[in-house]
C-alpha cells in the first residue's frame, strides 16, 4: 500500500511539474487574437498596435483574426469555446458588456465564460455633426431635438454597439427623442453623417479626427467622463450641459474562463509593457486613445459591474433584445 501511495504521489508530482513546465514555456507557438469587428475598426487598430509589440516581446507570432458580425457576438462565441490554453484570446470593446442585454439568446455566458486580462485603452466617443446642420454647440442640438421630437436621427456602428449605447445614454440624460440608424461599422456611419443624411454620431475619435481638423465635421462634445487628450478643447457632454450622460468606451483583452492564472498574468504584464513603448504611445495619441490598465481581478469586477449598469440603460431606453 505504501508503494502504491508513493507511486501515486510521484505521478501527481510529475503531472504538476509538467504542467508548470508547460506554462513556464508559454508561449511556444503562435497566439491568435480574435477581434470581433472588421479590419480597420477602432478595436482592430488598437489590437494591432498592441499585438505587434507583444509578438516582439514574447518571441512568437501574435496574429489578429477578425471575426466580425452580430455586434461582436460571433467573435465572442469563438473565444468562449476555445481551448483555455492562452493561444486563443480576444480583444473586444465595451460592447462586450452590452450584448447580454440586447440579445435574447447567446451561445455563451458573458459573465462566466471569459477571464479578464486587462483593459488596453479608454477611447472616448465624440459627438460629430455636419456643419450644414447649423448646430454648433451641444445645447443647440439638444434644443433642436426637443423642438422636433422624433425627427432627428443618429448613426451607430450596429444595434447594441458601444456607439449605440453611448447615444442612448445621452438621449436619456438629455431627455430627447431621436431615432437610431444602425450601420455595419464606423466607416459607413461617418460617410452618412458627412453627407448630412444622418444628423449626428457618437463616433470613436480615430475615424473622424481628420475630418474634425479639416472642418468637415464639428465635434460638439465627447461622451466620456473626462476630456479626450486628442481633443482637449472639446467639452464632455456633462460639461456641455447634459450630466449623467457619461459613457466609457473601452477596449480590452480577455481569454476563455479557465485559462491558467499564470498565463493570464503573463499576458497582462505583456500588455502593460507594450503600452509603455514610445511607438504605442505615439499610435494611441494619433488615435485619440488613452492607455488604461487594471489587474485581471479588477477588470473582471469592472466587467461584472458594467454588465449590470448597461442592462439598466438598455431597459430604460426600451431596446428590444434580438435573437
């Protein structure tokens, strides 16, 4: 019996040693980063800025795999069902915490099937409008909307996207009635606002900063809690007279829920290291993105809280869940 116990202990010790060795050798092959939006989206651009540096540091390819569609849920499903070994991870936006409220059925549990690694950036949305609309300040837009209930419209990068929820939260706080016009992404939304066919759009800064500087679009306010470093002269929606409208549009990294904690912590440290490089700092400045990180446990808690708060906004806005 003692021999059996000794043999069992030896096997257990060997298994633990092999597991630890495998994790300490991580990574020993390419890492796939699923981005649940198309190439050229703000989330994609941020992901590529980070993964380029991570690849150099880790000594293995870190490959972005765009899996767009269904407001990000197709890419989310692919990550939720992937092996929790650190070789399939996800870079997603704050719409990750919106989908549980805007979809009646999801093939994954947003709260339980993912492990937060870290936020990467806080990327304010900016409310843009064509100069032809002749609304030069946020109070003017709000006054016009109140005088014409239900006649104004706004663009979003898809039903339930972060740009959509930002606009809905602003609507509720401003007590106005405007109609959502969903598009497949920011590129189409910006085109329609530039043409004046859609009234306004809470856009990520990157797709519109050139048009703002050229005067093709007016930036009336940013939807974030703080002013954007890329647009320091543009007030927040709260500063411009609509308190309670703040929305934090973030982009962050997640992994399948059962990914070993050692790997999660390693990836967290690699993101922090990448954000500290001059090249990434310069790219973020051009994108209007502010670096933002949290420890994995804190990010998990933040996500849980945001799922609840976004559910309250979705309910208050009367948005119907889709299948």
